[in-house]
C-alpha cells in the first residue's frame, strides 16, 4: 500500500492540498514587486535565494476572490520545468499522509482540460481535500510569459 504525503493549505477558507514532493519549501509571505502587463493572478516577483521568483496568487488563479495578507499567509515554492515559482496561499495547516484507499480521482465535473490541475480528492475522516498538481496550474502561454521552460 502506497501513501501520498500532502501539504494541506487553505484558500479563502477552503482546504486544498499539494503533493509534498512538489513543494520545495514553504516560506513566509513577503511583499512582492509588481510586474507590469502580467495576468491579474500573477502578483509579481520576490527575491528568493539571490534569484527572482515569480509569485502567483492561487486565490485569484482559481477565481476565488482576493486574498487578505496576514501573518499566516505563506508562499509554496515549487519547480515548474527548470525554474522555480511561488504560490501564495492563506495558510499551511499540516502535512497529511493519504493511503490509496483515501484518494479518488477528481470527479469529471471538476476535472477537465481547462482544470487539469485538479487531479485527485483525498478523504480523511469527514474532510475532503482537493489535491492540486502545482506543475499544471499555469498553462503553456502563462509559463512562457514568466520565461519558464517546462
């Protein structure tokens, strides 16, 4: 029996998860430098380990409204292709291990070509967690605009 280790985070009071293997680091939110002419959900860039890290708001990307930055706001650092990107989330609550029995494919109502980043749903007790494939949050054109190679 295999397990899927998942980072659980919130987006405007809804629980989501990402495979822990996709999350390189979880850092505290820091102010971003705006970049002109970017899609609304791309907040800007930050200085991260002496490089420029593009930062994306998952709330805005998923059309879940704006996000209020608090002390709990975090950035999930991940790799997309050969570059890194950061995803802003409201809070990271825990890391959960889901067994094969705890995971189901995303329902066809949720999963579509335009929503291919919603890959699975994890169940623990009475809680459902939509598991997001962070590598698929941006489409090919958005990845090109950020100068990221897949």
